[in-house]
C-alpha cells in the first residue's frame, strides 16, 4: 500500500508500535508505551501525519499501514544493518561518545558506512511520504544525517531535528572520525533541538570550529542563505495521564500489594532504569549496601527495589554490565540479606505503565543516579505520581531533569559518600520538607508536559521558516 501525502512526517528509529501475536494466532500491532507518540498523536491526526520507523525486527517490510488511525511507514533493516547501524554505530559508537565516554566508543568504518546507508533509506522514505511544503520532524542520534539527505531530495520541506540524548562537549566530539559529516547532516534542519542549552551551545561552537560557518548566538548562517537555529527544548511526560493512572483504584491496590509482598517495610527505595552503563546503577547499589553494612538501615525494615529493563542485549558492553550487576546484587544480598529480607529486590524485566505507577506509589524514595542522561523521564514520572506531595527524589546532577527538578536531593554519582549522605537525608526528611520539595517539582512537571514540549518545538520550527506556505494545526 502506498501511503497518502502527509503534512507532518515524524521520522524516528522505531515505529510507535510493536508486533504482537493476537489470541487467534495472527499478527497485530500494539502501541508502544512511550510519551512521544502520546504527545504527537493529536497533532498527527489533525495534520494527516505519518510516522516513519523500523519495526524492531530483521528484514521486516510489511509496507505502509494504518494502525488505529495513525499512518505508519516501516523502514526495513537487514540483520547485517541491525549489527552495524543499530548495535554498532548507533549504540557502540555514538551512544558512549555522547554520554561523556562513560564506556569506550568503538570506531569502525564499516559501521559508519551502514549508518550512512540506513540514514539515506530513512531520508528516501520521508521524501516519498511528505506532501509538498510539509513539515518533517526527525528524531535522535540514530538519524543525524537525515536532515541534510532529505533536504537534498526535497528542498521544499520544513525540517526539524530533535536529539533526545546529550550532545557532547567539543573536546569529546572531536574524537569522532566523521565529525564534520555528522554536523553537516544536522545542519540540513531548520531547527536543531537539544534537551539543554549547554548542548545547543556545544553544537554551535562545533559548527564554527569544524565546519567554519558563521554563527551568532543560537543561529548558524549557511552558505546557501538559510539559517539554522539551535535551541533547547527539555522533553517531558504526559503528566496528567500519569497522575490519573496513579490515582486509579487498581494502581492504589497494586501499590499496597507491592508493599505487602515486600514484607511491609518502613522504607522502600526504588530505582527503575534501562539496564545501561550510563545509568549509574552500580554506584547507587554500592552506596546503599554500605549504608546497610554500617547500620544506617536494617534489611528488616528497609529495602531497595531495583528494576533493570533489558536493553540492547546483543551489544557487548550491555552484556558485561548485566553480569556486573548480577554479581554485585548477589554479593550484597549474600553478605547483608536475611531470610525473607534481601537488601536489594532486583528484577531484570520490563513492566507496563500500570506496574511502574504502582511502584512509584509504593516507593518512599526514588533514586535516579545516571552518570549522564539526556533528560531521564523516570524522575518526572515519579513526581507526576506523587499527588499527595510526599516521597523524596534523589537525582543525579548529570541528568537533564536536574535542570528543572531543582528541589530534588541532587547528587554526584561519582561521589559515593555524597550519595550516601543524600540517601540518609532524603529518607529521614520531615514530611513538611518533603511536601515543600515535591510541590515545587510537581508544579514544574505539570506546567511543562510533553504536549507543551511538542507544541513549542513545532511553533519554533514554523517561525524559523515563516515564508513557508503550510501552517500546522497545534497539538491542543
Ligand atoms: O533515549 C534514547 C533512546 O533511543 C530512546 O529513544 C529509546 O526509547 C531508548 O533509548 C531505548 O533504545 P532502543 O531503541 O535502542 O531500545
């Protein structure tokens, strides 16, 4: 089926649906739980939108289709491309490089060639699907060449790009053998969006240094007369939906059941992360185990629940991390746990939103300690679920969310003693103190939800090319 011309095209590595097997044995699609699709759904519906992305499986090419009113356009990847483009260049080169080189990035020329080839394929699909003068919004580090490749094919389009992960400082980006190509790829967009202003600054500085274009503040002056704007748009969550879920009877019951299953401890501390080496799971668990070993907490009345969602399991560094965490949790529980009372309740599994909300409701202290994180939506989700203005958030200063959630207990994940102090303080804080902090954070998260984020980006994109013919209808 060929898809109709779309006035708004979203281009992301993954489609917002996963393949599922239906009760009758047939194949169907289930909407992925991410906030991005929730935010963009209304604007896509009112603007004949289409979403271009990979289904997540090798050689899967079902052709364009409509799912629950959304027009979806799959881009197939071969097994080799999954290895070289997705696991390789995206997740073993760009991911560590853009996260402060927390792990060593690998640079392989064949991976780069696959990255160029796959980006070209995404750009071609977008060029086919977009109506004349349409708006195309490209997402994330896997697709940084798409803006330029697409502009070459379709100069009529208005093109925006948003990077969901950090953008590294000039010194680190300099390691990238294809640094100029990546910068030029991004410069195909009219607006390049980042989570933080610091990242936008890094980008503009790099363009000046490495490409040689003139810049002024957040603007890049292109030789063809265009200007490119680099700005921060901190992403958020569907705050109202999370709060509504958290208030539901079934989540309230499930939260109580979780506390009971854990033996009704006085305190529950919680970590929920993708199992990723950027998330700082290891030092967080070490800090907790030292506090237990030193007698600040007893496993009889306190427990740390750590959920690690399986992720990128074929990438070597993720396998190593899984073994490290398995060993660490085993050692800590072996040394400190008692029958029926582990120091850490560890789950290597992914949970639906309902269960996440129940865990957020059950937890007294949420611990989010990445070494580097573009934003970290778990921190915002916890805040959204604490409608009683209680609960404490311990948050790494290296998560983008720390810029907005200033009332959290901010920690440096490299400083184990500092984290221990913050965990003790947050756990022992007076209810009044918790309320003061949580109220302020809840205000921030409810005023800046994901719909506001999407609207702001699209409005900036529209005003960046005012002479352009088409106007989009807003999200709300
Ligand atoms: O944060 C970046 C990101 O690519 C998200 O867009 C995505 O939800 C998450 O990481 C998981 O990534 P993957 O698509 O590799 O499973």
